[in-house]
């Protein structure tokens, strides 16, 4: 099976891409919408269009052919790109995903730059996680090109819902893959649905004035070894809901879950932390090291924002921009570099920290003000972070958020971080480039 470059075929492919794709400028933000105050929720559904593809086996070139930029995905007959408000998703009572939870999804964002252009942040990372999740849930893995072209297509169809350039505002894009066939038996679905829908959201911080108040969850587990804690499947969020509601009753914002097998009563300090209901955690230690729970246990989600922060620290850890922030955070003027370590992190390490923060698609980087047990817990523990009392947080937290947003908006560039942003109004071959 040797490699042969067919210039004729290559030329035909390039011509097909040019013919099938007509690059236009994105629509301006919809008038009459106060994008900045939109909550983290489904907003303006009457103005959305969403993508829905189905298959009874694998995803094929019938759904999308990258070489010719054609297929069911791009049909304009209203059967694939549907109006959200007038074409609801039809599911039967025996639908596999409803009965057995075979649903995975992703969350990514598109935002508008100062020049009016639209940018998508690291969708290739979302695909990698999506593909791993599909394998874990016995769902057919879509090709990289089908996934990426669908994101490009749905953003173009909803460009009027991309908020104007502004801090924290974005068009949230949610790809989903689920078993949509009907059956009673416990086995993989006979039909599958691939969907891409959107929602504009405002600034996550608009109604907040301080960092998070977190509850150490010592009784209930979000995920265990050998399970699906590292898969972005619906069940991972369902299991976190009851603990989340209980934590809010006691005045907490969220739970910080533990590796429960490492927790022993009256010895909470040695318990290993996991993550929040839907966010990863970082701890800034007084020695200039930043630590975050490692992925090797398979119990936490490999977040895209988590990975971005890890890469930013690697890239700028020896730069004054982070060193000065760490000196200010710790009060240690002898620090010469900022390091990031992915390892097991114990509860007791909060006592040796100057800052802590969480990362996620919604808020990007959020400071932690307090971590504590509740009234129903056997152990008593509490630690407060003065740097987390006010937004956007301490020197390290706020500087990492600033760097992240500068990368997103094109104000900051680095060869090591090349390819993090993609323009959905470039050609399909450029947008879908691996």
C-alpha cells in the first residue's frame, strides 16, 4: 500500500472545495439583544438553527465528503439544518439514550474579535475528547472532518448570535452524539444521532463579585477508578446534581469531589482531590509551583481550558509576566520560575497555598475564595484564600485569565500555541486542517 500523489484528483478536490464553499462575512450581532447580561443558559432559542444527522451504522461520505465538500450535512432542504423553535428533536420512549444514558457531548465557544471577525477556540481538542467518549459509549466515531465542518457550518448559520466583542461574551456550541434507536435490551443502539446546537451567553462574571465557596464532598463520589469520570457523558453530570443542590442549600457554590477511597475519617488532609461538578482545579503553592490533579487515575475530565492553562504555564513560566505575578502572590522574591505539575493533590496542600482557581469553558478561569466541609460532614475543615475574595482573583489567577483571553482575541501569539484559534469563514480545508 504505497503512497501515490494523484495531481488530477488533488486538483479536483481543491476545485470542489472552492466551488462548494463561498466565504462571506459574518452577520453582525442581532439587534435588540443585550448579550452582556445573557445568563449561562439556553438563550434566544427562537433564533437558533441546529444540525441533526442520523445513521444506522458508521458515519460515511454520504453524511460528509471532505474531498468534494458535499453531503447530507450541507443540504439546504431543511432536513439537516433545522430551526430550533419549530423542529424539536423527536425521541421515542424506548430511545436508547433515554433508557441507558448513551449520550456524550462537548462544549466549545466562538467569539467576535474587535475587527468583527469570528474565532473558534481549540475545536480540535474537543474532537479528541469526543472521539474517546464515543468509543467508551459504544457510539460510532465521526470523522475529524465531519465534526469540524459541522462546527463551521453551525456557526455560520448562527453568526448573528455571536455576541459583539466584549469580555467573556461568547456563542456556546454544543456537539452531541446519542443512541437514538428504540430498544428494551441492554446493548448498543441500532441508530445514532449527531447534533450541533448553539446558545449565546453573556459575561459569566457579570453578577459575581467574589470567588467560589466550595464544599469538600466527603460522602458521595462523582467518579471512581475504572468508570467514566474522564468521559464527557451525561451520566457524569447527573450524578453530581443531588450533591450540588445539597451544597447550595448550605451556601456553597459547588462541590470539590474526592477520590473517596483515599479519604479516611479524621484524616481528611491526606485525601486526594478530584474536580468540581463541571470544572478542573489548580492550586498555587507558596514555593512557586502550581499543581493540578493528574489524569492518570481516569477519574477526572481532561478539560480543554485545563490543558490550555497547563500549556500557558509551560510557555510563560520563565517569563517575567508570570514570575512577577508569582512573587506578588507568594511574597517570595527569590522565585525564578513558575512550574506546573500534574499529580495527585491532597486536601492538606490547600494550607500551603496562596491561591486556588478552577477552569472551564463557561467562565474560563475562576478564583476560589474558600474550601470547607459542611454541617453534615464528619470532619471539620476550612481554608480561605484572601486573593480569591474579589474578582478576577489573585495575581496568578488573573494573569493566566488575561493571557488566555489575549490568545483568544489574537493580541498574543506564540509558536508553541499556534492553531489554538480558527476562523470559521476560512475555507473548509483550512478550518478542518489537522
